[in-house]
C-alpha cells in the first residue's frame, strides 16, 4: 500500500511539473533530454533542459564532476546560441569547480581552459585567448608528454591565436611542432586533425614574408635549385610538334583538370598502403599539373611558398610536395627554363616512384614530362630512354588506347624526327596514330594533329602521295 501511495504521489507531481514520470526528475534524465535536443540542433530546448539539469544537480547530493558536466554542456549551448558573455561566465565557473577539486595544475582543467580561449577567439580577442591556450598546452604537455597527440588541439589553437595576435615567429614554431607530432601518429584522429592544421599554417606562410623567406631557403636546399634560373631554350630544330601544340591547347581549356590537393589525398604519406583503387581520386588532383597550363599563370613565388609549406608540414618526400614541384616545373617549362624544370621533375619522379610505384599514372606522366625536358635540353639519349620506359609502363598499366600512351608515342616519334631518324619516326607515328584514334576517336583534333606530324615525316622521306593523303585526312577532321 505504501509503495502504491508513493507512486501515485510521484505521478501527480509529474503532471504538475510537466515531466513524464518520477524517473525524469533526476538530473541525469534531464541532462539526457538536453543532449538529444542539442543533437537535433534545437538550441532553445537544449538550453532549457541543461538549466533544469543544473538546478537539479545543485539541489541534490552531487560531485564536482557532475556539476562541471552540467555547467559545461550549458556553456556549450550558450556559446552555440551566441550568448557569449553568459557562456564565458559559465565556463569560468566550470574552471573554478575543477580547480577547487583537482588543483590549478591538474590536466582535468585543460578542456575548460580551451573552451574559455575559444570564446575569446570567437570574439576576435586573440591576445586574451592566448593565455588560456598556453595554460592548457602546458598542462597537456606535462601530463601526456612533449610528443603526444593529446597536446595537438591546444597547440594548434595556441598557434592560430598567436599568429592572429600578430606574433608570427612563435606561431610558426607552434604550427611546426603540432604538425611534427601528427605526422608521427598514423591514427585516424591524427588524420582528421592534420588538414585543418596545415590549412591554418599555410595562411601564416602566405601572410608572413620573413617566415616564407626562411622556408624558401630550405626549399631551395631540399630541391637543389640553382640560385639563378637556367634559361637554355629549345634548339631551333626541336620546336613543338602539331600534336604537342594541340594537346596543350586542348588540356589547358579543359576545366575538369583540377590540381589542388583534396584533403583525402593529403594524408597518403602517413604509413599507408598505396593501391590503384586508392589512387583513383588522385588522378585528377595530384598530377594533372603535368599538363594544365593554368599553372603557368600562378607564378614562381606562389609555387615556392606552397612547396615551402609542404616541406615544413609534410616533409620533402611527400606526394603533395611532388605535386607542387611538378606545378613549379611547368611554370619554368612555360618560360623555357628547362634546366630548372628538369631538376624539379627529377625530384618529383623519385617521390612518386617511392610512394606509388612505377606502374602508376602519376609516375608515368612525370617520367614522360621529364623526357620532354631532356629533349629540349638536347639530352636526346636520356630523353629516349625515359620515353621508352614510360611507354612500356603506360602500355602495361593503362593500355595502348589511352591518351597517356598516345602522348608518349607521339612525343617519341617527334624525338626521332627531330634527330632525322625518319624511319623510326614513321614507325612510331603509325603506332601513335592507332593509339590516338583509340583514345580520342576518329574526329578529334588531336588525331588531326598527329596526322599532320606524320605527313611531315612522310614528306621528308619523299613519300609525297602518302604525305598529301595524311594532310587531307587531317584537314577533313578539322573541317568537320
């Protein structure tokens, strides 16, 4: 009878207070309702529940941790609702509760310190945020060690606020240390943190001339670039073939060739296995720079700064570094600075081979482009060897009717033509025609360009009727 009476009383109280049952009067249950409302982004409802839970936990017998838990979630909701002043006061109360129980030097206070720093940072007061982040970092470092991933969050925030407060040099040191820690942690959490960290660090690089200059010194040392540009130009008998000119124009106008790294590609240097399937997204992002003439317009300084940031954050042998090395190489090639392009492509090729292996489109394309620079430098024997290696790999990995294979065949044929090796040139142009047609079809301007080059070889061999026929076929394609 007594139990039934108590249940009846609790139900009556529930009806009067709007709570569903006696169990809902516990702070844990109200807190859970607040969590649900917060996950549904119903901030007013979440705030109401968390305030109610806080009141309940204060009235009941509670621990400091329970009180801090309710205060923290209420402060989070207030911050999300842009009630900054109250959020800051509530976070400050969390800090006081935890310091009272655990002491000011306890790592348990670090989350509250980071939260307080975040509020200041959201208000644009980066100088005020710095001391909170600094304290959190020191506590995490003392508790977890100097190279632990646990300190990265506070170190990242400290670096960002320090930079935005105008202190670039210490900010750069904080960024480098945070990146060094993450790059030695192959965990999923590290891979999640790294893109944001690198993005913020690159903002510093772009805005800090002195820091950039220091990094550029390292970049030139790591890439072995000469201080003065190499300006050797292409020999007069080795101008572009019609196919090369047409392919350049075609690919420069194709907006599907994107060259900026995607975040999912950025981390592929972190002790991961590389498979063809895993690299599929990289095809249009990591090394389309080999063809994309838009890179020529971005400037030498743009690429040097980008490479400097890559080297500092990811290391000199990361595929992302190779991608930007290729971009700068194209810039130099566009200025006929083939020696400078040669040095960069040689390094990029080594990185791609180590990361992805030889049977990969990134490696193959870089090898073929390096062969082209060798040809323009008059190093024909080396160019031929590179072209043949790239051709063998391309035919195996990509097939004979692939645009990459067609490109290599056309370039190799042109190399033979430029050396007056006309019979070899004729043979390879015949193969190039079949490969180009298989890759782009019978009505593409690339096929017409290949026919024009083939006609020129036939003319040099004295096969006038065949030469005219090839020219006419090319004209017919272009007319259509």
